[in-house]
């Protein structure tokens, strides 16, 4: 698929009004995307688990205007209340997707959105939020173009979500999604794809317990962090490493090799933060309790011979990953040893899911 394939031909169909709701999950990258080119194109490929419980539910009520407006006409409600500070980001998103959905200035939208996880809990909502929004506007196009296939619908929804937030393109489908051009069959920089190769049953219902170490706003945003990969002294080596790890994961997923899976996933997490600490200007998002948790995980894994591991997003919180077969022992360890390092003892229990759903 090329970018031009997502630009629709002229359409005479008209829909006067309607309402649509999608629930879209967040995701956690195993191979990290860090660094991007123009138009939200990733500097390296990534692969992620789609989550289940951590999700955004978005409804759009749409009504056709008497005449096409000069600007975008929309209202935004977050958890039932107007949210003016979200509106600039939505307006930027609409401006980016207008080329691909030329009808959007012909409608007034009431956008209502809410998260299943507490706001400012330290869980990035841009992936779930932007993918849910992209799916809703794609539903409107589907009404105008009913011949659209499900495959094309999902690809274009992922393509549009990417223009709002890069990682959002990995939240349309599940449970394992790759984004970024690679040797992987069907891979693209433009949208995420369901992982196309065999995946061992050990990775089904894989658990992710998210330890909320720090719920405050990050001192350096992910957008700034991505930009700092330009002219980074280790950028090219990092991008090559991501390709190599993604290649190696093919056999890991097929064999169910948890030992190698752990090494790749934890290395990717630490490399992500190493890129932050060696950029210019440099910065650190991990907190002392992040490191305490990592050391506790390493010690417990060695002692128990279980297969839990950690990964990190661009923040201080720790995602503890482990197979379904070990959940009882790992849950006990989390309760007894790790919860004390969470802000106000807060954590979220989640697992891999099947992707976004219309509700």
C-alpha cells in the first residue's frame, strides 16, 4: 500500500447524521520505536503486545452541516466534561487527516471520550485515544463507501491513527502488532500489521502488570525525546539493533523461547532509556523505585526460575510481563515485594487482547 491509496476518489453518497463508538486498547512495545522522520514515519520498526483492560472508549456523534465550513467543527468531552486543553491536539489531528477524509469539514462532531484507567495514572493514553478516534471517523467513511473491505478499513484506520500518535497505529488490531518496514511479510512504515508468522501458545493471554512508580507529568515529552534522536551519536546503531531484534524474535515467537524473549525485551527497555541518557540534552525518566523494581525482578527470576521480565515505556513505570501459567506465583511476588515501590501502592493488572472493537 502507498500513501496515495488512502486518498479517496470523489464520492456522491451523503450521510446526514449518526453516532458511532469504538473501544480501543493501549499497547506495550517489545521492540521500541524511538526516533521518527517526517509525517510520523518511524526511524526503526517495532512490535507490541496489544493490551486488553487499558483502553479508551470514544463516541462521535456527527451531523452534516448546511455548507462545508472553513474550519473543523467539533466539541470535545472527556469523561463527560468539556476539555478545552485537548482540543488543539484534536485540531492538529483533523488537519493531518483531512487529505484522506475530505468530508470532515462537512460535519459537526461531538467527540466524547473516556479511559478505563485513571487520568494521569502514568499510562500513555495517546495510543488508545488516537486509534479510537481514527476508527470512529473511518466508520463514517465506511458509511459513505460501503464497498470498503475489512482489511482496507483496518489498514487505513491504523494509517490515520499514526498521524495522531505513532504508537496508536499498533492499537487497531491484536494481539501482536508490528509497525515499520522490515523483512517481515507485509510490513509498512504507514500502518501496523497483525504479526504474520507463527506465535507459540505460551504467548497467548500473556500478562502485563503495570506498576505505577510515578504518576506525575514527565519532564521531557516523548515528542521531544523522538526529536533528540536526530544527530544522536548512537542512532544508527540503535536502529540496526531494533531490526536485528525483530528478526530474532521471529524464531523466539515460533518456538516459545522465553529465555531469549526475556533478554531481547529487557535489553530493548534499557536501550530506550540509554538513548535518552546519551542524547543532547540528556535526561533520565527512570526513578529510584524503577531501579529497585528491576533488581527485585532479576533476583526473583533467578531464585524462582519463573519467566517474568520487565519492560519500560518512556517513563518511570514498570511493565511486568509473564505467561499465564505463572500468574499465581508472580502475582504473589508483586503483592509481597513490588507494590511497596508504587506511588500510593497503585498498579494495573492487564493482559494481551484482541484489538479495538465497535460497541
